């Protein structure tokens, strides 16, 4: 009883909770830890728990593009970090099927002292390609990033725009099956942003699953088939982008303007 | 519900393990290459420093110990050779631990944003230092030949064998140090001091016999003593390591187990403090 290819569930979160323990600063100082051992141990035991996600269940199918919206601190980025494997979950189950390419921060791990070319290869391998695949993709990456001759230069000579362009070019060329995008597209000039979205649109047609975290509600309406509104670690609303965005705006309006009465949305 | 949690990733079903292993290996190679490249970036001598540094260090020690203190090694080889035969493998050991201590904490940006097998970070420091060590062996051979000693066929077995032991020992040790250093940054500074102390406690500048006379079997507590002695016997006398090497083997096993358990346990908490 196999689900058909296009319907296959590629990201399944079941009752996922994520707790962060807020480590007191002195944790990192051995001297103080040893000198004040009793207090230190007590402080360690009574670390403040913070629940970034609470009992969250969400299923995303292959080829879907889902927008995650919500106020700051709602748990959007934590959700992406969990799906990408960067953050272990505290409770619940997570199943991910396919190669995940996280665009959480463009060019994370780029080293300024070595050339753009070497950084691109290393980054592509970090993101899951083999070295040979990375070499083969290099011309496409260079072309997309519009870096031209600069690709052989050490990255310390790059402008921040060039940095981001190379980061994005690598991330979208690693043959992702699941692309996680966290707000990164807010950087770069308008022209490059347009290019990025055009490329994401192409990936979408190629049945790449896309999870987009953003504050740009227009982009959610434009690129996503489904939207999820997070608030304080739980799903507050889920459904068609237009409706979820409206609900978010309405509730946000309610929060910020206390005069608004409880609407019937 | 229970506090149990699980996460499963199915990347390219069926080929997961092989592919993952190959990728880890390539990652290690790329990071090693980057490390070597970065080390001497902007220097005139470049990779030559790999050879120049231990040689200059050896000259300093030779001057201090052989000329000034007039230490008697009881070996029939010149002091410089006696010293280098132990100093080269020791340098691999010491620089690996020192340069890998901060390999997690200094790569916070990467660890927080990209998921990859994280243990390759400290391991790449060990392998890049291994490369430096490998490059220093021809220098040693050259000096030995000049002094009239010719390396025997025992090297073909002895060098890979001792390299493997030291590589495994280092792999465990750096995982331990680098993992703890994420939480207690003092470690990277402490390690620097301790390694200098360790250098003097190990028969590198002086012969093992000198230490054995004074402290007796306590020397077996220092795993590097037996390993360094094995390197020296191989380089100077073409002697393959014998039963005497057991402290190094025991320590290697302990380091590997402790290192991997520590890393496995602490890895999940990295993101909370980095």
C-alpha cells in the first residue's frame, strides 16, 4: 500500500516539542564553576526551560511549498532547524525523506581566506553533494552567482552582495529535494531577489519540496500552496495562504491595537 | 506522551551508508586541504614552514640541551638525530590536540547552519598535522643518510603501524577535548600549558632510560612515552615495535571509547551553547 510518488509525505512531524535550556553564563567559566561549586550545581539543575515548540504535528508532501509565518519568537526558525537536523528534538517523532538543503544563512562556513571556487566546492559537499558532483555543478554556480573572474579570488575581497549571491547559488544547485528557506531572500538587490525567486519557482516545478519561513506575506501568497501560522510554538492556523495571512494580520492587528474587538475571522 | 524522541532521515534509500561514508571522507579531505592551505597563507616560505619549524625547534633544543646542559643520551647517534626521531611524531601529536581543541567552538556559524558529520572538524586538524608529519619524514631520512644511517625495510611496516596507532589515539583524544571545549572554553588554554608539560614528561629531549632510572614503572602511565620510544627505535635502529608499546595501545582504546561517547553525548547540546 505505497502512496503514489507525488503524494509521498516527505516531512512528518509528530507531536514534536523542542525545549531549550537557558544556560547561565557562568557555565562557560571553569574557574567560577569550581570556586562556587555548590551554587553552580544548583544553578545547573534549575536551568530555565524554554519551550520553542509544543506538541507540534505537521505533514508536508513531496512537491508542496509551504509558507511558515508568525510573529518573532513563534518557533519558525526552530522548526526549520529541527527539520534540517541541526537541532535535536526534545519529544516527538520526525521523519524526513530526501536530501535537505537548508538556506538558513547564505554562505555559512565560507572562509574569507580561500577563493570563492574552493568555498563553493566545500560548501556544496557540506550540503550533501559528492566532490565530483560539486565540480560538475561549479560552472552553473559561477554563472548563477554572476561572479565571473572573481570566483578565483579570496572571499575577503568580496562585497556582501557577492557573498550572498555565491551562497544562494551553491544552495540551490545542490540538487535539493527539500529546500528550507529562512528569510534569507531579504538580502541582495531587487534584481537578484527576482532571480532567486524565479529559480525557486523552477525548483517548485521540478517537484522540490519548499518550506519558506518569512515575514514577507506577499511572498507566501505568491509562492506557497499552503501556509502555517505559528504562535508561541503551536500551530495557530493552517490552510490556504490568503486565509492564513488574513488571520495573522487580523490577530496581529488585535495584538497591536488593543482597541480592536474580537473579530469573527 | 513519553519523553522519547526520534528523528530519521532517509537520504537516497539503500545507498545511505555507503554514500554517507564517502561523503564524510571527501569532507575530511577538503577540510584537511583547507587547513593546510590556511596555515601558511600569506607567508613567503609557505609549506616549507612545515619543515623549517621543527628543524629550527630542534636546533634550539640541541643548543640548550646538548651544548649548554651537556645532556648524555647514551645513544651512538648525534643528539640532533636522537631528538628529531622523537620530536617529529611528538609535534604531530601536540599540534593536533592544540589546533583541534577549538575546532567546534570556532566553527559555531557552520555548526549552527549546516548539518554534516561534525566529527570531521577536529579530525581534519589531526589529518592536516599528519600531512606535515609525513612531509618531515624525508628530512629525517636525509639527515640519517648524511650521518651514515640507512633506513631498513622495517620502516615499511613500522611507519604505517605506528602512524595508525597514533592516528586512532589522536582521533579519540581530539573528540574528547574539542567536545568539552564547547562548554568550557578554558580547556583550549589549559591544553596549551599541559602539552608543554607533557613534552617534558615524555622521553623526547632525553632518553627513556634516564626517566626509568628515576621514576620506575610510573612511566607506563604516560602512554606517549612508549609510543615515542617506539618511533625512536624504528627511526634510529630499524626496530619494529614490540610488547613494550602496550601502554599506548591501552590509551588508544580508552581515548577512542571516551572520545566517541563524549562526542555522542555532548553533540546534541552544542547548539544550546554555541
